[in-house]
């Protein structure tokens, strides 16, 4: 097909019209997509930089889910500690109530006052001091020197012996029967020697069980079971920080920023809350239980503070990550987004230019048509 010859003015106006049409198409595309950079062809530097920023924002957004789970896990643990504290305080109240009910089992109070666990006395080596419940006997074989604590340990560490030993508030050796048995003090140590401990050979009268204390001991053990169950139910999404599970929270897309949270075992055994001993018939058993409960409360409060600190860090990083995602997206948008007002104005100007170019092309074509008048 032979080339079509256009006059210079027609071709110039045609080129201008085509250029304007291309600009209108580009502007319409920007308005439709909202972006002035839609591909690497538009602006390679801005396009790839924005893609990189959006990719990092996407990676951080994915991490937010795990960070959110970590927050909930810590809150679940904190809720568990709050409830465990209430249960331990209830157990403490029960033990204190039992303490207010006078023991009715046999009791022996030594005559020597002002003793301490480290009080030391001289004895004839090889002699013995015995404490019996009528069936089982604890025998302390004396050395040249013995402390009060050695006697107390000998009694308390004798298996099956239904007698507990401790020092009273005024420093006297106190022996308590754990059941309805008697307490028999004997041995072959001379009276003057054993009397240094405030002990005199003899047998106490048998006592009776305190049913109030027995009932309260049952309630105490029931609360201890609830402590175990509550600790086991304090997990979130398969992680229980009160059941010994640990938690690692990753804060950045490279995994170089993280926090490891160590779990604890806060069932009754982990808290040191032992089952009631001898149905709380002796003041010693009640005193030991109250000491354990006081330690458990201190442990719970300390761990609550530790988890609270960890939760604060995780929440701070969560807020930081959300802000960083916003910053990255805003930066990416600044590189590629179009100004709709500016593009709208451009479109209007281009449409006006298109109309003017069409008019100019029409006038150029009319100039060429004047040649035909020569043949009229």
C-alpha cells in the first residue's frame, strides 16, 4: 500500500492530537487506580522502593497476630494469678480459723523457757531421750553436746510417730499428739540432764480429736484441689505460663528482636501449698501450713509483677509495630499514589487541549482543500 502524504501542518496537528490522547489515557489510568506509578515502567526507583516498603509492612503485619496471641497469653496468666491469689487467701483464712479452735489432743510443754533452736547443752555421751506415742518411739542418742534443734528434728523426722515437736512462743519445747494417743517421755539420760531441755519423764493423758479442725482441714484440701485445676485452666491457645510452658515473642521480620518469657508451675505443689497434715490437729501443722501459704502469696505477687512487666513490653512493641506499619505504608503511598485533584485538573486541561488540537487539525485540513478550488 503506498504511503499517504500528509502536509506538514496536518501531520504536526495529528501528532499533537495523538500525544494529547496518550496523556489523557495515562491520566485516566491514574485516576482509576489512584496511583501515578503503576509499574516499573512509570518510575523504576519509586516502584521498587514502594514494593520493598509494602513487603516489610506485610511481614510486620503477619507478626502482629503472634504478638497479639502473646498479649492474650500473658493476660490469661495474669488472670490465673489473680484468681489463685484469692484461693490461697481463702485457704489462709481457713487455716487461721482452725488455729482459733483450741487443740484437744495431748500436749506436753517443757519446763525450761527461753530456748532457741541453737541452744546447746552438755550431756553424757551414749545416753538417750525418747518420745513415744505408745506405739512408735523416737530415740535421741546423746553426744557430748546437743542442740534443741537436734531433739526437735529427731521427733519430727521419726516415721509414723504421732507426735510433733516445736518451740513455743516463750521458748519452751512443745510436744503435741496428732491423734488420740498419749505422749510418753523417757530414756536413760539422768533427770538433771534431760531437764536442761525442760523434759521430765512421764506420760500425758490421752486427748481427743478436734472435729472443727478436721472439718476445716477437709475444706482446705478441697481448695488445694481447686488451685491445681485453676492453674491448669490458665492457658491460652495451647500455652499455659502457669503450667510450666515458655513463650517467645518475635518483634521484627528478621527475628533479631524478641522476648522470651519463662513460665512457672503454679499448681499447689509448685506454690508449696501442701495438703493438710494430721487434719490440723496440732498447732505446729497449722503453723507450717500458714507459713507455706504466706510464702505462696509472696510468690504469686512477685510473679504477677514479672508477668506485668513482660506484658507492658509486649504491648509497647505491639503499638510500635502498628505505628511502623502505618509509617511504611504511608511512605510507600507517597512514592506511588496520585493526587486526584491534580490529575483531575490535568484531565480537564488535556481534554481542552484535545478539542483545540482537533480544531487545529480541521483548519489544517481545510487549508489543503483550498487546492481543489483551482479545478472548480
